[in-house]
C-alpha cells in the first residue's frame, strides 16, 4: 500500500463547541497496483485507515482532495 494523500479533520463534540473528539477523522488516498487509486475514511493511524477504513465515493473524495486533482476514470469504486 502506498499512501498518496492524507486529509485530517476534527469535528466538534455534540457536548459543545469547545469539546473535541478523542481522535481526528482521516481520509487516506491510496494508490492501486495499476495506476488507479481509492480513498478510505476512519479514525486511527494513516496506515490503518488506508488498509481498513471505510471506502468513500469519488464525489466525497473530491471534497477531501479538491482542485480537480482526482480523475473519475482512475478512481477505483
């Protein structure tokens, strides 16, 4: 597995704006074997999320990696 991008976000706790979650949510963009890629989301190390996180759609991946850097034809569904 080769990580080619990481996006980290913390979201406010429901108990108030000054509270934070114990872990941050990471979205990890991982290169495939044939020039393709996919993004996975989760809480944990970058390696854990890249291997065992929840796979996200191309549209959601574009939110985390904006600016046209992802190409639909290369995204692995």
